[in-house]
C-alpha cells in the first residue's frame, strides 16, 4: 500500500486545496489495524501512550511494528495527560490507546483536558465485535452498554469521532484526520475500531492526501485601524498561551511602543518577566502590581493576544477593563468579547504572530509617541533560610528559581492546587516554553503524569511541582522507570489537600476532612525503581535540588512543607465569594 500525505500547517483556513491522485495501488495486503497505524506514521506521530487489552491487540501489535514509539502506562488518564504534554513539547500529534469499557472511560478526564488545552491527540479504542453486541460480552462497548453521544460522536469532547465498522471507511477517516491535524489550533479525535474489523484485509487503496492551508492576510485597513486605536494614548499588552509562538514579535512591539505588558498564568515567560515593561501575571495567584497599574495608570486600551480572558486569567474583574476597551486578537473568532461582553472590543481573527508582525511594520512607518511611565513591576520577597522548622514554600520556590529556572533549561510544570499558586506567584521566566500549567480543565494528576510525556518528547529534564494529594492520586513513576525518563517530581508534602484546607477556612467553613496520612514519597519512588531524597529543613533544599537535576533516572524530591503558610489564593477565594460559595 502506498499511503502518503503531506500537510502544511498555517495560521488560518481561508484557503484550502487538496490533491488526491487516483493511481495509488497497494503493493501488499494490509490489515485495517496496519493501515490506521500507517496513516498515523505518515501524519508525523512519534509517540503512542496507553494501556492495552485484548480488544485492541491487533492495533497495539501494529503500533509496535511501526516507527512509532509505544509506551505502556499504568493508567489511561496518565497516558492521556502524558500525551498532552508530549504534544506541547514536540508540536506533533500524539496517540492515546486503550481497550474497551473502563479503558475508554478511564481516559476521558485526560481527553477532556486535551480538548481544553488545545492539544493534538488521536485516541484509538476498540468496540465489541458486532456479532457479540447485546450478549453480555466482556467489557462490552456498544450502544447496549455505553452512551454513544459524547463518547463516539463529534463534540463536545472530540472534534471528530467515528466508529469504524468496515475497511471502506478508512479513506474518509484518513481525510478527516489530515484536515484536523493541519488546523492551526487544537484537534482531538476518537477512532473507535470494531475488534473484528482490525485484522480484516483492506479492500481499497488509500489515496494520497495533501492539504495546504494559506493564512488569511490581515488587511491594511484592519492594521491601520488597530494602529489608530492604539496610538490614541497609552496601551497595554495582555499576553496568553495562544501567543507562545510570537514571543520575539511581541517583545519587539512592546519595546517599539513602550507598552506595559502583563500575562495570563499559562503565558508566563512569553514576555520576559524580568523586563522593565513587564507589570505582572493576572488572575489566579497573580501579582498585585497588575491591579496597581490598572488603577493608577489605567491604559486607554489593552491589546489582548492569544488569551480567552477566562476566569483564572481575569476573574472577570471590571478593574481590568481599560478606558476605551480591548483590541482582541485570537485565531478563534468566538473568543473576543466573550469574557467581557459589556466592554468595547475591536475583534480580529488572526494568528497572533502574523498580526503582530504586520503591526510592527506599521508602527515602524508611523512612530508612536508614548509618554514613558514608571511601571509597578512585581518583585518577590526573598526569605532567608531558617535552621529549624518545616520548609516554607516561599523558600523552596526561591531555591527552584535559582537552581532550576535560572540554572538549567528544564521545563517546569505546576500541578493544580497550592503548588500552582506558589509557582505562578513566585517563579519568574525569561524565555517562552519553560513553564506549563493547566488553568482551564485543571485536573489533579495532569502534571504528575504529564511530566513523563514532556520529558520523553523533549529528551531532557522536566520538573513537576506537585502536591502530595496529586502524587497519591495518579503518578507514573513506574512508567518513567520502565523507559528511563529523566523526570523530576518536587512534592510539597504537608499531609493535606492544602488548597481545600486554606480555601475552606477563608470561605468560612470549618471542620472539613482535608488531612492525608503523610506519605514517604522517597520510599514509594525507590520501591518502584526510581531515586529520591527527603527534605525536612530549609538548609537541605539546595543540595537536594542539585542531586535531582544531576540524576539520570526518575527522581523524587519529597519536601515536608509548613502547612500554615497561606498560598497566594485570595483572589480566587474572593471570586468564589462573589459567586456565593461562602458561609459568611
């Protein structure tokens, strides 16, 4: 079989061309399972993460016989989270595979996260063979036992989903996958393949498929109008994760115009956090310097680049609305104006990088005269290590900043909860691609498992800052040991669900069950073949981090944290109170 296709990913989908020569003929007999895997290979897939089972055996075997690296995980959700982070580390589509029944449902949390994060993930699962359906088959996966809508149909979890019942459907599937992967934004697909069809011989050859997406040019009139709006007075730039590919252009624009810059929690590092024009991080665990700036030096307009301004980015705080509204650029036309529907918004559908390049060109031809202002940048308070007592999170974060952020090129990931709050508030990144967090679906377990996929895909150190609750929920240390992935877990071990503990108290609720019997994560890690070190006092931190970063095997740094230190979550609590979640 000659199954080949090429695609060029661009920034919009205004123009589409396809070529499908009809003279392609198979040179050998392929099974459906082998054909599906061949499609994935030619699509650029390098990794497949999952948990196997009898119903998916032919596909699993075909994956092993391909160029795709297959990694067998301990839980399907962990495999899906690892796939998300492998995608962002490699910018390639990634496969997740499971068996029937619970294999599918176990993966759903991670697949939801993939959709919300904007990853490109192809999910392969089996369905019970047609003759056995409705007869109490083992782990039966059919309309008799599982809901079809949502699991096996497109939307809301999957951009594209189908159940393959015969080999003639592969040409259509081939085309839909190619089109989806070539999209400029995320794409999550589900191919549910009936077990009995997986070993069937392919009756028809698959055509070559080529899609070329030409970016829609931002017209001169739009750029001129944006320039006019931004030139009327001081403006700020609000940077989000969707602008991660335009870091150099955004910096050039900011320095050319003197604009203040702030970022979403996921956007840390896209604009250097040590730059004099950087005001701070907005939203969850963000910096008070942002609100100080918006209250004391409120800009005329804010140029929003690649962020939805969602709850954890803005808390929909009216103080973040500039005097004359937003100029909002996003690849998704439904984003601008959604978070702040009452604010004046000039909406532009475009790739951020392409738009900013055009704007820079226009500003260079029409210099903007902006008054220089002293911006209230955020400066962390540094605590000196103390000899006795439990480790304060602030001291740990300062050591991570020096040893890992500034002393290495490792990617740092922060698990949901207080770990995320401390990392957002206290760590500073000067380059894009060094920080990962999930503030949309924000599932516990995302980065205790995702760190394995990211470390594998980037073939380098990746560090996850996690809580003890998440580490006990769903880690993949054993998987990292199996494939010798040099991932590092830094565990904030305080014997409780800290955000729940502190948050409930701030909301006025008392006597809630938040305690966890304190685990020894070094013993757990060593029991699975990894290495680790326990940190109980602040003077031990530096040496522990040095050992972790020098290790060539999976490594756990188990830090016994002072649970009385309040994480920077008050803005989140105030927003919950505004929504009525309070006992006051």
